[in-house]
């Protein structure tokens, strides 16, 4: 956690995390609707691309036989 209670990561912290992964690894983000959120600790998942999906479903879906990507998953708040 960064030195701020408002944000989960600083740029330097994110750079440190990213250095742990191959430079050519794809990165995806979770999302939907509007506004912005913090994100959780990045982690690797496997996805397959479905470009025909509607925007609200996202063009990538989890698939055990898919491509490994680094996920920046948005923080989910329950308020």
C-alpha cells in the first residue's frame, strides 16, 4: 500500500510490480460504467478475445486455454 490512504498505488510502486513480469506481457483492465477506482494488486489470468462482444461484456473473457495477461482489476466498493 502506498503512503496515501486514498490511493492504493503510486507510479513508482506500479513500476516495481510491472518489472516482475515479461515486458511483452499484455495488460487488461476491468471496468464498466463511468468514473474511476483504485485497482487491486495486479495478477496474471488467462483470457480469450471476443471482439464481437458488446462493450458492457468486455472483449476479453477468462479462458483456461487463453493468453496470459496481467490484470489490473478495479477495486469493488460495497457502499
